[in-house]
């Protein structure tokens, strides 16, 4: 929505404020050079958003479609995990990319297991979507009405377009649950195509089948977790050695089930009770999410919309606990076929958990303060807008490439502050003036 100009002091007066220009006439030769005004440059390049709600015309998003160009994977972040407008805007952008750019997959930083279950639902599977979302996402920020709305829309779209169904994909390790359908998927393929391998596969997977709950798994001693990881990797390697001579989709899917089990085992085998172990695990996690997303894009041959936190779709990390992000790995693998879009917001609220309380609560935050990236971005005379940071003037890109305090909030609160370089982190930026807390399902 465009702001009415009287709401803010005109840009020329903002630029003049504090310079003394209105108090003491100066000649052009005597005036000290001023740094370029990033607000004016961003405003000239910004495109207003008609709405953050899905539905209705998406003509205002056509410039965004041109910005992502021929990318086969587009990552759209979120500055909080728990704000309504971030997720409704994701659905809106996804719809546009589906209808205008031929995208077919919504990928999310949820487990491969959860992705399979959501994918089955959107393609016509049985079950109540609210119960499904709650079962899969109760421990996450996304057990929300917004997520239910997205899945319902995907299913309705597929009902109308059976010739070109949308898919849902989870690119993360298997937490909070490693579904038995992964083990069954490997076993069914082996029984049908490589029956001689079945006894060994069953032997390797037997102890893993008994630890499908992620918290129980991580509670086992480190030595046991390492031994389980070796079994999972051995099963994956055994199946991989029997790749058919010709391309076989059934084999590739079974192999990915085995790969996902191995990735989960490897992640849980890090010493997660140490800072260095957690750091190594997070590096491994971002790499596996990128690997899985790139694999899915090759496997399906379609274009992928990737939903994750700003940090995970970004090209660089601002937090030493996360050495390299999924976005950087995707850029390594896909080059310019990956595009990253980040979110910022000026004020509002979000759902998060407290430090010592697992209850999800709406947390309010006031307007951004001087020195924050959002403080300057919100001076643009549009409430909600997007801008291609790659196309901004060099001095504006330089300004956006300076690390400044920026809101980046995960599942818990408080979180931050963090100093973030926006332009090196994302290709495109969406700025919202105000956000509200997401609506968690009531049960």
C-alpha cells in the first residue's frame, strides 16, 4: 500500500535537516559534500505492494517476477518465524510464481518426513489438514492458520490442475520425527528390485526404526548416536552401489529416503552439548538443506520456491554459530539459477517462545531506531515495497553493504541484536512497515 505523502516529512526536508542549510546561506563551492541519500535512491527503484494478503490481482508482483528472471530456485526469507504478513506474503508470491513463472514446488525448512506428508495431502490424500499441521508442526513456529491456508490453496489448485500438480517438499533433517515411511520406502524398493540386499538393509535399519522420535534419539549417548549414524550411512552406500543403468525415478526416491535417514544420523552424531559441536552441526544442516533442495529441483525438473528464515536463504552469515548458510551453498551449486529475497520490517509483533517458557506468545516491538537498517528503509514513502538491490546505484549498494543492527528473530525471544549487511545477503529486499503476530491454531 502506498503511503500518502503528507504522512512523512518530504524527502528534501529530511535531507536538509541538521545540515544548517536553512539557517546560513552557503555557496555551492563552500558546501561540504554530503553522502548520497539512500532513501531517495531506494524510493526511485522501489515497487509498491498492493497487499500482503494472497488472492486478487498480482500485477504489482510482475516486476518481482522479472527480478528473479530465470532462477529455478527462489528463496524467500522471513525476519521473524512468527509474523502473519511474512507467511501470507510468501503464499502470495508463490501463487504469482506458479501462475506467471511456472513454479511447481513449495519447499520449506521442515523435515523430509513432514514434507512427504504435506505433499500427500496437497495431492489429494486423506486426512484433516488442521490435525495434520498440528501433528507435524506443534513444536515449531508454523502450527498456524496461515500454514493451513497455504496447504488448502495448494490442494484446491491441484484439484483444478491435475495435469500440473503442485508439490510440497521438506528439505531439512528428520526432526521432530523420522517417519517409518522412509524405512518402508527403502525396504519396498529393495524387496522389489534388489531382494538379495533386504536382510542387510533390515539389519542396519532395525535399531534406527526404534528411535523415530528426535528428542529420544538426541538423548542417547554420543557413542551410540555415532554408531547409529554409521549404520544409516552404510545402508545408503549399499543402495547407492546398485543404481540402475537407466534413469529410474523409483530408485532416486528410495535413495533419497536413505540419504535423509543418513543425514539425520550424521547431524545427531555431532557433540551437540558443546558449542563447537553445535556449530559444526549447523554448518552441516545448511549444506544438507541446500543439497536436498537442489536434488529435488533436478528430480522433479520444476522450479522451486524455498521458504526459510532470512538467515537460511542468505548468501552470508551474520552469526558465528552459523558459519555458512543454505543460500550460499545454493549459490555455489546453482549459480544465478538461485535468487535470494529477504524481508525487513519497521514495527509490529510476532509469535515466539520465551527463554524459560515454551509457551508461544505475541511479542510486540516498537519502531526501528536510528542506526538500524529498518529505520532508514522505512523512510521510503511506501508502506510496503520491494526493491532489487543489485540494480541500485553503487553508493546506495555500498550503504546497504555496511553491517547495521537489523531485526532477525527466530523461534525464541529475546534474539539479537545482529549486525547484517543487506545487499551482500540477498538479491531482492521486501520491506513491510508493520507486521502482526501469526495466528497459532487452537486445540
